[in-house]
């Protein structure tokens, strides 16, 4: 197979993947299945999110390419087994976009983004039909904090929301009181869950994605802890042998350098 001349074209990518999966192609690619690639797809999504959080356009371009590879590879596996082809994937999403934007491609009207989201939920409800819950399509495999944020975001679209943020803050305070009053581990586990769920709701109302905020906090902690380890090496100290007070002093030193 000769490589396509213009590697920027989508057809070039699909042709290369088809070749890798075809007779005489790459042994690794040929043995992959939807299930075997599941972890890869999830990993590439997280790497794209990391690039977004970092504001690194070059890294985001690379990670979106890796994510696109996973999509095309899954589509090729499906084509090989007669399930569907990449054209079916593209047709499905383009038809959905047209159907869910009647204010652009039809006669409906939407004065602002809130009206668009209201129409979107109405159309989704019509598509679901029957007695299906509007939350049924939220993936259960999402990280729990992201899942809480998403279900709260969806129900808010149909009006199931606090009148103001102060009401949610009061609920958060109430959850803290219930946590303090918990009598055993089982009760505390339940109250911690309620507390996290309510905190995600407060953050949603404040326009903050809890997963993104927690990723940033994780990154900050990792950066500062690595800085503590670096200082110990430079000073010939054994971090494990330091008292908590000495370790905490290192933490404050690294934190001060960042400020």
C-alpha cells in the first residue's frame, strides 16, 4: 500500500487504519477488539483533558489525534465484523446535530443559550420515548464526582434546582453537621457521600467543574511534594526520617516559593 499523498485528510487516517487491520497488517492492531481497547480509549480521554487543563495547544493537538485514532480504530473493528462503518458514525452524529438544532436548521427559535438547552432536553425526551429517565443516558462508569456534576446539570435544565446558591450553601452546612453527628463508619460513609454530592452542586452553580478543580488541586499537591523531595536531596536529608513538623516546614517553604 502506498501512503496517501495528503496526510491531513481524514481518508488518509482511515486508509492507514484499514491497512494496519488488514491481511498482512500489524499483528498488534489485528488482534485488538472493542473490549481490549477500552482502557486505551479512557486513557486518551484523560490525556486530552490534561492538555486542556494545562492550556497547552500543541499537546492538545497531539492528544486529540490520539483520541481520534481510538475512534477510527473502533470503527474499523466494527467494519471488520460487519457491525457498522465510520461513515455510519459520521452520519449518525451529523443527523443528531441537525435534529437537535432546529433553531439553526429548521423553523424553531432560541433567543439565548438557556433556550437552546431547554429545546435540547425536549428533543432528547422525544427521542428517548416511553418511560425512560432523562438520567438513564448518563454513563455509570464516569468518575463519581463527574457523575454527580452531570446529573445535577441535567436536572437543572428542567428546573429542578435551587433558587439561589445560598440555599445550596445552607444544605452544605447541614451536611457537615450530619457528618459530625454520624455514629459509626457506615453512617459517616453515607454522610461523606452526601457532602461530596452537595459540594459538586455548589461548584456547578458557581460555574466550576469539580473534576477539573480536583485535577488542578492534585497537580498542585504533586508539584509541591516533588519540590519537598528535591529540597531534601539537595540538603542531604532523608524525607522519611523527618518529623511531621519538619516535613510541614518543607511544605510551607515550597509553597512560599510558588507565591
